[in-house]
């Protein structure tokens, strides 16, 4: 019995192997060469357009974008397909006022895929024709245009931004210049910017916020901390004189109040929180990284900064100090050294006191402020000049301390505690600064 079962198993195994071998033979005939595959794809043009459209109807936007790269004929078929009003009404969504995060994420992801689709299917067209073809499909969407939508949670600009980023990723600078000029023509961007920056700060608050949102969400924020962001920022600033550049830079990156308007007057009247100055500092540092651009230099950045801190009026000194600290050692020293060379010792002394106060408030190393003062001492060529600078700095410590003490003594009930806390921080920062300063001199 055992021996017979063994023979049956062997016979079954042989039969199974034979059948498997027989069935696998036709598979070998399905293998095609690269040229045969291309020929097969190119033969799609023999299909009736209705059939080809039915095939495309079953594909996602991302799948169509990949399919468009199969051949030139396929790309042309897809261009014709996405040019139809039926496809446009179906795929180019104009719903940007979602209530949930998942809906917003889905719409933004859809426009990212649309960017890839238009990038790939127009690959063989010249840049101007590509842009004309693409933006004709989006030109009548109100949420993509300046001052056409007043809904607070609209994600139209964000969707346009991710679309544009997907579309032009990898394009060279000349092509991006054409994109910028094309966008300016389509949106009337430069004229709208001129109307805002030529007006008194805050007088056109709605237009200011619209300009900020469009430039940030469409051009700048999608490329944050990238060379492309530097490119777009310099394109936006370059057409204007230095004063207007400072004005526009504030509109784009200046502190924004909870109600949405820009904090022009708040910067003048009181010290703003540390976090509100971060975006502005990062934008200035972004410009410093693009000095190889023709017409830009350290002097031009310093000039923009000098104009910035007096718009609409001279800022509260605490805000100036906070911005300089966030901009880092090099720019902070350059600003103070420039003022020192121009004999503005009282101004830089007050700034240094507030920089020291900022270091104490935000937990920066006091050695940074000490090294800054030591470096500034080297700006002065003679010993009497250095002594006079140190004397001015010490006198300013006394003056600022007296000011805070007067605020505390004459303050109202709501401000007493805050003024007293700031006075204590100032005294602590002064003691810490002088301790570090003497330590570095004696060692």
C-alpha cells in the first residue's frame, strides 16, 4: 500500500509539472521589446476619439499626467481632451470654501496633481504657449484673483500656489521671469501693488491683506527657505525704489493683528511679542542670501532696513532691537556700526540696552551681546572715542532704568505688575551683561 501510494504521488507530480510547463509557454510570447511597446502606444491614434475619451474618463488626474508622457500623439490627444468644457467643469474645481481640514487638504492635493498634469502634457510647447494654454483654463476662477473673494477661510490662493509650484518646478530662471511677467499681466499685480504702497500705511487695509495673501500663498510660501523663494521676493521688490521696497516688505511679512489687519501703528506705540517679528527677520535674511543679484548689496539691504523701521513713524525701540536680534550677528553689527560711523552714539546706545534686555527676556547667551559691544568698540579708532562710547552706553543704562522706574511709579493698576517685571528684568540683564563683560576683560 505504501509503495503504491508513492507511485501515485510521483505520477501526480510529473503530471502537474507537465501542465505547468504547458501553460507557461504562451506567456513567453507576450514579452515585447521597447520599440514594440512604443509602436503599440502610438497606435492609440487609430482609436475613435470617443473611445479614447472613455478611457481617459476612467483615469485619475495623476494617471492622465503620466499617460501624457507616453508619446507625442498621446500628449496631443490629452491636450484636446482637457480643453473640452466637459472636462473643465468636472475637474477644475471652484469650491475653495471648505469647513473641514480634510476637505481643504483634498482640494489642495487635487490642484497639485493638476499642476503635474499641465506640466507634463504641455512639455513640448514653447513657454509662452504653455502659459497661455494653462492659465486660460484658470483665468475666470474668482478665488484665484486679487480682491475677488472676501471669504476668510478661502484656500483659493493656496491651491493656486501648489498648482504653480508643481507646474514650474525645475524651470530655469529665464522661464520663471516669463511666468512672473505673465502673472503680472493676468492679475494686474504691479498696478495693484503700486496703489497700495503709494497710499498711507493702513489706509487700504483690505487691499494690503489681499496683496499679502496673494504674494505669500501663490509665490513665496510654497518655496519657503528655497532659492526659488529668493527669486520671487526679489522680483516683487525690484521694480520699486528703496522706500517702496521697505513698505512692500512690511506688507508681505510685517506683524499681522488677530483681526487680520497689519500692525503698522502697534510697532510705533508698544513692544510687540517676539514671534510677531520672526517672518520679517527671515525675509530680510532671505534677501541677504541673494546679494549676487545685479543691483543688490549689503548697503541696499541696510538702506531698506533703515526705511523699514520708520514706517509709518519711528518704531518703538524694543521692536527695532528685537528685529535686529532675530536678524543675527552680522546684520545687527552692520546696522549698529553704520550708525556709529555716522556719530549716532545715543541712538545705538539705547538700541544696545534694549538688545541686552531682549537677550535676557528670550534666553539668549549674554556673551553674544558682550562680543557685539567689543566689536563695535573697534569701529572707533582712538582710545578717547572708545571711552566716550562706553560712557554713553553706561549713561543709557541709567536713563532707561529711570524711565522704567517712572513708568512703574506713575503707572495704572493694570500696568504696575508688567512695568515692575520689566524693570526687574532690565536690572538683571544689566548685572549679567557687566559681569560677562568684566569677566572677558580680566581673563
